[in-house]
C-alpha cells in the first residue's frame, strides 16, 4: 500500500501496545492513518506513541464493554470518527481438556470473542452511517482448525471467525467490510512465553521447543508481526472493497 493511502482515516487498534498490535499500528500510521491504540497497560502504549507508531492511546480492557466504549468515545473526541477497527486484543491459555474448566472457557471467550463484539458494537453504526468502514479481526489459525490442548482458545477463535462471516453478510451493501487475519505462530512475547513453558515442562532446549511450535509451518519458522500487519493494511485500503467475510491465513503455507 502506498504511503499516505489512508490519509484522513482514523484507525483504532485494540491490544496495540506490543507484538502484532504494535506492528499493525505502525503500518497504519506509515500509510497515513491517525491511529489510536488501546490496551490495559499504559507503558507500552505510551512508548509506541512516543516512537511515532500511533497518534494516541486509551486504556481499556477489551473484555470490558464499558471501558471499551469509554476509550472509543475519548478517541473519537480527540481524533475524529473511527473508520478502521482492528480488533487485535486476545489471549491464549492451554491445558488438556480434562483440566480445562468453565472459567477458562469464559476467559477465552471474553477476550477473544466478546472483545471483538464490544468494539464492533460501538463502531459499526457510525461506520454504516458514513458509508465506509473496515473491521479486521486478528484471529488465529486456531480459528480455522483444531489444536490439541487449546480447546477453549480454539473454540473462542472459531467463534470470532463465525462472527466475522455473519457480520460481513449483514454489512455487505453498506460500504463496511469485515474480515479476519489468521496468523500462525508469530514472533511475539506471547509465543516466547509458550516456548518457555515448553522448555520448563519438557526439559527441551529453546531450539527444540521452537521446532515444536513451527513444525506445522512448511516454511519452518515463526511468522513476523510485520507480515501480519501487511495483510491487515491491505484489507483496510480502498482497493479491498470487494473482500469481506474472509479469513486469511498468514501461516507459511500451513494447511487448514
């Protein structure tokens, strides 16, 4: 996408303080958008703004509807109507199903599904009234297939993709598009934590733990956050107006 191609657009990125969210915010900023990032921790958000990766930030837990709506109102007051939403905030927990209780399912659904619902619910009507909008959900390959020991996470990400597909049909003639980008294992702090857990539980070294995570990726590597950001950036542009209801895997050719 050409530099400045999103000039005049206000984009809001949830979970924008680090990893994929920060990369998306920086890419949108470079394309000319005014970017607001939200998250629970002020430090990384403020650092991103200071580095020029976003125009401003607001504190909000994406799973908290009231906090999300308050953050969005503040962002609109400061930077104008939001025409791009990147619902990136998410979390992953793992355990065998026999040790996965109802509370884990609720936590995974609250952040990975309801976090999308809260943000989209606050922004969809203004987008449709304006006749333009881009909603991109950062889901996961876990929303396209199953993985062992992550039943709650997979269920929540499948639910998020179901929401994308249904909402895309409802908005198909409004000028709003709704899509999901589904990264495979990506080089983020969260994946580093997963590597550390594998090492602690199995006694493997980092190389072996990393190989376990990347064995499903034919390219044999972690995805870079910038690669996910590039896919999101394309979906946010004018030229992607015919792309809606899609779930695009960024996963090195992993078969879904």
